[in-house]
């Protein structure tokens, strides 16, 4: 199995609720190598490109607002972006992250522990993790310059 890289984003709900450290603790305990980390200003353009596959979903416009921190009062639309590397890291991180719907996520996953659905029906699932090899390659390139990955 080839060595892969995957993109993780600590979403604005997690940042607002001071869950960043707890979430990184879970990621770090995976044993995978951290090869990229930075705060990113999530422009409208970056958000739309990142979630372009979902552009026809009814929740798309709210998703763009969510990832840009507009529901959580995040100044400058900033988000913490991480890249982890290792064998099967994409699917292994997805297991640690848990299902998209935080109500369905297993309680010992990150989303199962910290995610919620608001009374307005917005998913607040605290973290993004690339879904598959194709997405991971696209996303790592979209969020990081080559020289920002230290490997
Ligand atoms: P993923 O984040 O588990 O890969 P995707 O289907 O790629 O899930 O969706 C991206 C993001 O869009 C989710 O993490 C979540 O924030 C949001 N989302 C997905 N499905 C729904 C939904 O049914 N209602 C509201 N938000 C959703
Ligand atoms: Mg996805």
C-alpha cells in the first residue's frame, strides 16, 4: 500500500468551542506523521473550490458560510489546516473522524464526541478529513503550497 497524504481542517465550530487541542490530541494519537500545519484565510473562492463537488446540494450555501466561520463569528475567516502522512492515512483518519452526520457517528470518533446538529438543522461536525485518494490529492494541493509540506 502506497504512502498517502490527507487534509484535515479544524472547523469553525470546534475553534469557537476551544476544541482544537482535544481534536489534535486524537489526530496525534493515530501515530501518523504531521507534515503540514497552518492557519488559512478561507476566501469565498477557496471554500467554493474545496466543496465544489457539493455545489448542487441544498445545504451548499450554508456550508460555505459555515466553513468560512460566518456562523461562529470567526475573525478573518481563519481555519487551522493540517496534513498527515502515512500508509492508508486517508481511510484511517476517516475512521478516527467518524460519520458525516454527528448523530450517527460512533461515540469514540471525533465527530461522535464533539459534533452536533443545531436546532436549525445545521451539521456542526467539527472537522474535515479528505474522503478518498482523489479528494485528498486535490485538497492538499488546494490548501498547501509544495514547500509548506515538510517531508
Ligand atoms: P464529509 O465531511 O464526511 O466528507 P461530505 O458529504 O463530503 O461529508 O459533506 C461535506 C460537509 O457538508 C459535511 O462535513 C457537513 O459539514 C456538510 N454536510 C453534508 N451533508 C449534510 C447534510 O445532510 N446537512 C447539512 N450539512 C451537510
Ligand atoms: Mg467529503
